[in-house]
């Protein structure tokens, strides 16, 4: 009896012009709040005698997004994070995902992106970026492929090449990652590797 399963045929499809635009991407910059999270900020209050008065920030991440970032790494696309915030939960999540290029507490995102590009020996025509609000505009406008979640601010959606159908923190990053994998010709092989 042959237990070999037939291969899977991908069901996701993207417009050819999007795939063409993203085919040379080698690094993808992601914002955190409103991209990797739903944009909500949660704070836990501690007793008055606790040295952490003011509360510890709590973050909620989506596992689909995390797996998408790992798939990018497997495909040779470097995921990088530039965020205006910093927290222990965020650092723990990015460490668990193996993301090495991170800029915390960065409101001026263009210099951070340029520092990462210089470190990697890459140029803007090899960049994808995903953001949701005005601080992300300098990076999104220079990227070869600019992606935003469905919940992004209207002015940011207006400069994007692609707006996800998923909301931020609910698979929007994975949708972007899948498109990048397809554009660089790696989606099918990765899918088959998991389907076996």
C-alpha cells in the first residue's frame, strides 16, 4: 500500500504586478504596535510596594505572524523590526523568533532602516516594509514593496502597494510574509516541505 500523499497546490494568489514588485526583496522591516499586535496597549498594575510601579506592558502576538517571520528567514529574507516602544514581552517574543535586527524605542525610523541596510549590504530596492501609522511613512515610501494591515491609518494605506485583508495582530504579517515568499519563488517549496 502506497502511503505517499499528493503534493499540495497553493490556493493563495496575488496580482502579478505585486509579485514583480516584491521579487528582489531580501529584507523586510516590520513595525510592532498596529502591525505585529492589534495596536492595543495593555498595562498590568502592581501593588504600591512593587518597584515596577506604573505597570508592566502586556503584548499579544499572533502565532501565524510568528511562523511567517520564521518562514522568511528560511527563505533567505531577513525580518527586521523597528519600533517606537520597548518592553520585556516584546524582547522575549523577538528573541524566540530569532529576529536579530531590531531597533527599540525608535521614532525616527528611516535612519534605523538605513543602518540595518548598511549592515546587511542591501539597498532600498531590496526592501519590503510593513507599518500602520505616520512614523512608518519614511520607510514605507522608500521600500520597493510597502505593505500595511487593513487597520492602518488612511494616509498610510494611501502609500501602500498592498493592504492586507487581515487586521493587525490577526494574521496581517503572515499575509505579507506569504506574498513575499511567493514573489521570491519560495512559497510552493516551503508549503510542500510542511505538507509531507
